[in-house]
């Protein structure tokens, strides 16, 4: 069992956040001793899932709904599965968008490295949009996809 202070340090979360999660019912089976919260491995695992869901953009109300499903047992497995399938799709789309952004940044780093070496952009402008070196062309094409 862990105290709220220990859990705060373990997860790098303010104690106030842990108290908020508890007030929202995200730790429904948490033990208390003389009013003091005692976090078990079950609450730590719930907290890992909560933090994962938060990082994926899930709102507290939806996290709360998920935790309620968990409390309801195996009959909610399909709901929980569909929930995470949807989260997976959202994260994959976000990762793809970030990859396009990174490819644009990589292209621009190469572009300005060349412009600095040349002292101008003339040669580079003649290469755009489809006469770039192969590896750079891949970055450029991906960054410019709709």
C-alpha cells in the first residue's frame, strides 16, 4: 500500500490531482485507514490507464465512464474494447499528422542547409517540386500530401 504522497512522487502528479481523481470516483475501491487514502497496486494500474487516456486527449468524463464500465465487470468488455479501438484510431491519425510535420521540418532543415551553402535559393527553386534528391523528395512529398 502507498500513501498519496508516495503515489504523487511515483507519477509526478500533484497530490491535488490524485484527490480530484478520487473525488471523481476514478478509484472506487480504494481503501482508507482513519480517512487516509491507501493506494494498492489496483489503484496504481488504474492511474497508469488514466494517465494514458489523458495523454491521448480523453476527457475526464469519458475516463470516468470507462472506470464505471470496469467496475461493472466482464459484461462491459465490448464497450471497453470499442473505446480503446477508437482511441487507437485517434492516436494513429495524430501520429501521422505529426510525422508529416516532422517531414516538413526535416525538408526545411535540408533546404536551408543547401541555401546557406549556395548563398541563395536559385538551385533549390529549380529542383522544386519534383527534382529533389530521392530521400528529400520522399520527405517533401509526404509533408505536402493532403
